[in-house]
C-alpha cells in the first residue's frame, strides 16, 4: 500500500525526543535523612549528591512513555495518507501549435516524460489528453498509455501562426475538471500567469535563422520579374546559398551575405514558358521559410462596359485606367459591371450609376453629412464634400444608404432581389460637385469593384500564404459539384488529391509551402503557390528554457488518497502514555516510611 506524508514539517516534532532525553540526564540532589540503624536503608539507585547536574541516564518507565508520546504525536502531525488503488489523475497537455515549435519538436517527448509523473502526483493511474493551442485542430492524443502518446507526438506537425492559448486552456480545464492538471508547452517564456491554474514549460532556445518574408511581381520589358525579400533574424552575420528551380532545371547557386538583423531583396526573371518555379535557400533549422514557390499571377478580371454619354465617358475611363484588374468589355453580353447614368435596376449586371442633371447651376445642399456604418465606407471622410441640388433618384426601402446629407441619401447601395446583382448609386450629379477630388469617392468605387471581382466565380492564379483563409466564389447547395483540392509538384505532377463537399465551409491554403489548385466540377477556381511569411514565427531571438509550475490543488490530494483511519487510536495511545508517565513519576516521588 502506497503511503505519502502530506505535512513533512511535522517531523520537527521529533526534536522532542532529544529534549526528553536531555531532561532525564538531569538528576535532583538527594534528600539527607538521619537514621539510627542501617537496616532502615533500602537498596536503591545511586542519586546525585551535588544538586542538579548532568549524570548518567536513568532507565525508567516514564522516559520510554514520554518518547512514545512524541513519536505518536509526530505520526499525527506529518498527516499520513494512503493512495487509493483505483485513483486516476487527469492531465491535459496543450502544445503550442505555432510553426516555430517544429524546431524543438524532439524536445517535447523528454519534457513530457519528466513532467507527467510530477503532474500525476499521488494518483495510482493517469489519463492524458494532448491538445493544440489552436482550438480548431483535432486533439492529438487521449488515453492512458505513455508509449502511444509518444507515437502520436511523432506524427504531429505544428504549422499555425502565433495563437493565444486561453481558449484551448479553457477546453483543457473542462476536460480534467478542477482536480486535474493542465500544462502548456511552448518555446517562448510567458511573462504573465496562465489562466485556469495551468503550468507551462518553455523548451525553446535562441536559434539562427535566415528566411524569405515576402514576394512581389512587376512587368519589365515584356518579362515578369519576381522580387523576394530575405531577412536575417540572427544576432550574427549569416551566409546562405540560393538558386531558382523550375521544371526546366535548376539555376546556378549564388551566395548571399547578410549582416545581423538585415533585409535584402533577391530578384530575377520568371522562367519563360513555365507556370511554376521555386526560389530555394540553403536549409537551416527552420525550413518552412527556406523556399518560395511561385506561379505566374493572373487575377480575376472585372469586365466593365460604359453606357455614359460622350461628355461623361471620362468617368469610366478614369476607373479603367486607375483601378487594377478592370478590363473593358466589348459588349454587354460579357460584362460584369455597367457604368451608366440612366439605369437604376441591376437586373442583368452590376451597376455604377452617375446621374446627369441637365439643369443649370443649382445651390449647394445644406445639412450635416452622416455616414452610416458599412464596410464600403469604413474609415472614409466625407466632411469636405460639396454637392449641388439636382435631380434625385427615388430611394427604395431595401436600399442601404451609405451617405446622408440632411434628409437626402447621397449614395446608396441597391440589390436586385432575383439576380442578387448590386447597384452603387451616386444620387447627385458627380460632375457638378467636388466628389471627383475626394479620396473617399475613389476608395469607395475601388472597394465596390474589388467586392464584385472577389464575388465573381472565375479562375484566378495568385500567390497565397500558408494557412491563409480563401474566400472563393463557388456554387452552393445539395446539387452543387464537390470541391477538388489537388497538391502539385514543381513540374505539375499530381501529388495528392482531396474531395470536399461544396458546403464544407471555410477553405484555407495548405499549412506547408507548395503548389495547389481548387476546382469545382470541371472549373478551376484557383491555382496558387503558397509560401510561409509569418515573421513572428521565424524569429527565435526570444526563445529560451523556462517553466512555471501551477499551484497544487488540495482537493486533488483528498480525491486520490485517504487519511489514516487509526488516528483515533493514536490519540488515545498518546493520552495513555502521558498519563502513565505522570503516574510512574508521581509514584517514584512519593515518600515512603
């Protein structure tokens, strides 16, 4: 039977044993009695004749009864408890799922092998949950076998960005209840105490790293030029080799020298007649940012058709020249957006309405300018807008007003109930106002065009970041075709395929750099190359070893152990020994005739 002592300070009571022995070394001076004969003298123990002084220890019953009392009192004070044979301690381990943990993954198992016995405490058995700090991820392990736990950890690959662990710690605490133990394992020390009485262990260390942080493209002399930003996160100068790889082969290797904490830009021409290529840095401890997959960008175009009169056509021309990814449509059949001054109902396509007032100059409108809360107008300042009184387009009850002046709706958004198309209506003559000089008007139009372009269901090719949420326009409903996610190699070879229902919810880019496509039925929705660009996870300068244990729960001790059921017997024995010592001492000191 396993025995634990819950109050080690109780052993201080053992100091009573040498105290008692010390007292018994002290002998009192003998009392002198004059007698006439020697036969009255009895054989008795020799006593000190010189008063109180140290003398030999006298073996007596009171001595042993007093020592017994001290020993029994010590046993009660150390509060012995016995471990219950069927007691189980529940332990929840929350692992930091950020990508930087990849570097220290091999340290997790030894840390758990050392920590779990401590967290198990006095329980005879243990039940373990292992969760990620990202609450959206499935649990890594649940069970009672440490061997299988280590096996599950070997299959786990952290890939998320920086995540606050509070939600996962709350879930962990609910799994193990108040008496269970919760531990968070990360690579960076935490300044504040974790919630839910959780302990934490930091297993990181300062690690040198050089990685790619971003990429951009530009057209130059008919060639597509890529530009990649490389950063040295280390505190010392670093040197790396790099090369460009494509289906046609690998370029020659070049050296890159970076001082501590510095950035540099690598650039080159996208290989001709190829759709994919990859910039590769010499590998270090953190490999996620050592490669940059790239594809030729081809965004979805928004086809624009103008029906404006000749004197107003400059409005549509300015939009086509200033806004990205807008293309002029040859006719209304292929158009996505019509810029008009006469239509107000977006039945066949989206509209931007610029009405024209034929009347001569009118006075300016008066009244306060108010902007209702809307994502199209968020953060825009309209207070310097000057609008003249002009013809007004009747506002419908379902319209979303984006801008008021007094009681007049200056700009509103209209949706067609059947087609779902939208119309952005400027309810004044924009050419007789200063709206064309207002940055807010240009930003509003740009946001509206980008919103329409994002909602358009059409193929696009672009760069994404690992784990980036993908808002793809696709068909929904029970009869909609399933989504097919294909992972491709550098040469376009199919490496992996996955099927998802059309209503599967949010989509995201893969967690590791590479090439992928998402298609619905026979139509490809996106072709992309994804790369790692989280600079917080690539910086290991703050990583170090640390730990902070949680406070021990007294209820956990009560749950896994039982107290000494003989404590009443020990109390009675203490009282009996004390009374016996008093009795024998009293009898010895009583005078005899």
